């Protein structure tokens, strides 16, 4: 009888057929192939475990309020490339090379109304440019029936008029804007009475409309332009982008405008 090779117990734990490893007829046939197959299976399961953090992050991305910019792959474009799902004055807006640009002062509106959603977009302003994103508009002929996320190259003399603010209502927690001519990013979430804005990677607005209980008055006692308490504002309506606005008449550009409805 030849010398029997000692097999470590760990191999026996991997697969019972390794008991046959000492058999010269199986040593390089069945046992080896079973071992190889078992190792491949273990690698497969190990790789799956390595993916779990990414899966977890994907699930976490659905949790609100957002504090970061999400992956918008698979989201819907807010406007079609031919603007056929938009309400606008003829010749007022144009899309070129994926960039939406106003040619005059008119606002572009979605034909569809949106209630609970996440809107993600990039924008770029010229020097002294002024614009805004209108949310859940009650009447597209009266922009004061909408909540406006301000887009501005300056602060309009008031923190509640600067870029990242809820216009005339709430200043952003900090100024994270980039200089004129550079692209900025907004992620705007509307869910029930809650509105959240992530601006260039930083959450700058996290508000509850139910805290605005009086017309013309903010919770801190300051005055605003709105003749109706914000808690009573529409919870669904068109989304709009303000055209060339303000004395400077400078353009505003938008791109990668994506939306995801929340159930």
C-alpha cells in the first residue's frame, strides 16, 4: 500500500467527495473537478455578498428627504426634444444639443401636472441672470400660485431672493452656487407638504408648507408676497421654467432635466 496523503479537514468541509482525494483513480478526476466546481460556486456567492452594499445604497436612494443627488438613469425627461409636451409661446424656447434655452421672457410649462415627484436638473446662468423653477402651479397665468425655487446670479438684495432659495419665503441654508457660466445642479423633491432641495451636492432647503399658516407671512415673522397661506397651495400642478427675466436680460440654460414620480 502506498503512502496516503493527509488531506486538511477544511477540504472535507468544502465537499464530501474530497474523502476520495486519497484514491489515486479519483485524485485528478472526480475530486478535482468537484473541488473546482465548488470553488466556483463559492466565488459566485462571495461576489454576490460584495454587491450587497451597492444594492443597499440603491434602496437607500429612495428614502426621503434626499441629502445627495440621485442616479437618474431610467427617469423620464421632463420635456421632449421637440417640446411637444410643453406649453410655451411660439419661438420662446429652443433645445439645441440637449440644452434648453429661453429666447424671450415667457415661461415654459409642462402640459402634465405633477404632485409628488423628484425633479433633477442642471442650470447655467449669465451675469446678473434671473430665473426660477415653478412647482405645482395653481394657475400658469399667475406665477404667484406656484412655489418657486430661485435661480439667480445675485441675491436680489435679500437672502430669500438668492439662488437656492424658495422665492420670498425661505433662504437656503448656505450659498453653494458656482460662478456665472458654470453648470449647477438641483434635485428638488415634493412629497405631500414637504419640499426639499439639494443644490450642488448640499441639502439647502428642507421645508414643510404646513408651517406657513398665514397669508403674506413666513414662520419667522417676515413678510412675503403671497396672498394665500402656503399650506393651502395646490399639491399638484404644472412645472415651469422662467424665461429671460430681470433688467439684465441675461440667458439661462437647462440640461439633463429628469423627473421621477413618487407613489
